């Protein structure tokens, strides 16, 4: 057979999605892939029902339907603290995943370097490789997931063209402070580089933490490409509606990349989701309160089950330390992936092995999520509480 592209041999399939497939096979409760088990807001569903008959059903403008972009500009303009031009500073994409890929391919040439914090959402490394760039990893050190700013500067000194900042961070739930973001941004400007942000979980931040948008910091809009999605905020992960916001010259070129990657996001879904983009602040306050309650309920359950974990500042993910299990004779030689497979089969709960997020050789964490109804979380806690008995 003809030789395949060498780049495809440098990364694996998505471990997150693989764990979902295994979970489905065994009928486990899936806390690996981060999607909720409850419906989107009713006004959005009502708008979708209307769009099913009234349309639009054909291509929208490639870079996003006009009314959708206008609603995005109004909503995110409040976050960024400046007027956003819906014609020249926004590209609507097929999910935040495409937004990140589009951003990476727009700014990177083959051979460029890109800084990525580790642990990281697994797509980032693959995005860099598919763009022909080389990722440079900067550790976020457990359990607080702090980082050494000098390592960030060292990466820029090596010629990094961009840095990826997921804020709040998937998988560890870190919320970058304004001081941390200011320091990162100052280095990006100094070394003439871009900050590519993933802000999908911007509305899931728990007190006393608060979300700061990198593009909102003084002087940072021109060096920042903000990637985001409606998936998590409105519980519509299957709709694949994302977007990229940035300075005019970046967006002009990102439109070209997007045009040839996917042509455009689904027109009727943009029409329906526009309703959600125009929700007032009370919706986002209620969303944060809902996820705060879920987080507190789930973490208390993990405590009762005797499982060690971090306390996420944002997102709906939690990292659980499984070292005490890996130290048991029955798990001798197990990787975290093998432990997750054992959990699915014997405990009935699916998690993601932490090693899929870390560049460092870290093998003692698994990631769970709590975007579930309380009854589901209650059953998860009941199952996890029996783990001690299963390993005796």
C-alpha cells in the first residue's frame, strides 16, 4: 500500500471518545465525555421546532448567519468590553473544536512552535501537529495546577508563535487569575506572538473565582484569538456551534481556513440558538448556581466514598487521584487506562485516564464530570462507594 501521512502516526484517536464507546458497550454511567443528561433551555428547543418547518434549511453565509453573528457580537462584546464587528471580527465554526483548529492553522506555519499547558484538552496537541507546528508543553503542577512563568517565557524565547490558554481549564478546572493572564499576555506581546484561548466553560466558574477574558485585558485584543462554543453553556453539545473572535486581519484569513474545512455551521441550528445568545444575565447566574450545586454535591459524595480529588475552580470536571488503588496487588502493573477499563466493567462508571491529558509521565489521575442530574450523580456515588469492597 502507498505510505500514509507521517503526521497521523504521531497522535492517537481521542481517548475521551474511546472511553464513551467502551462505556456504551458495557452500559456504564458515562462520566468520561463531558455532555449533560438534561435538555437544553426550552426557548431554544421551541425555536428549533419552529426552524424545523420555517427554516432556513440551505447554506447560511459561510462564516455564520448574520443574525447569529450579531447576537454573538452583542453577547461577547459585553464580556470583552469593546464593540465586536460581526462582519469582520467573528467566524462561526462547527463547534469550538473547529474554532481551535481554524485558529491554529491561521497563525502557524509548518515548523512553528506552539506553547500548550499540560494537562491539556487532548485536541490541542493534535491541532498543533495537524497544522505542522511543534507543541512545547508547560506543566500545570497538581494539586493546585500552578505554573512557572519562566517556562512560558522560555517557550517564547524558543520562537513559539502562539500559546494556547484554556480558561477555565479542561481537564483540571483551573481558573487563570487576571494577574496570571496579564503576565502571559505581556510575554505574548513582547515576543510578537498570539494567545489562542479556549473559553468554552466561561460561565461555569465557582466563587470566589471569576472568569477573565484575555481579549478584555488592556492592549490584548490584537494579540488574542478567542475560541468558544455554545455547547456547554446551553447544553447543546451535539449542535456543534462554535466561533472565533479576533482582530480583523486574523479573522479575514481564518474565514478562508474555515471555508475549506467545513464550509459552514448548520443553518437551522444557528437560527434556533440565536434565541439563547439573547438571554439576559439571569440565565448565566442560574447556570452558575446550578453547576455550583452539582459540584458541591458530587465532591461531597467523592469524600464519602473516600476518593481523593481536587476542587475545580471552574468547568464541570474533577481530577481523582487513584494512586492508592494502583498500589494494591490486584492492580500491579495497571496503567490508568487499564484502571478506567476495569472501572467501566466492574463499577459501572466511565472516567478518562489522566495520562491522556498530561505530557509528563503522570499515571495516577482519572477525570470525572458532574454535568448530570442529581439522581444520576447519586447513583454514581453509590457505585463508587462500593469500590473499596471490590478491591478487598
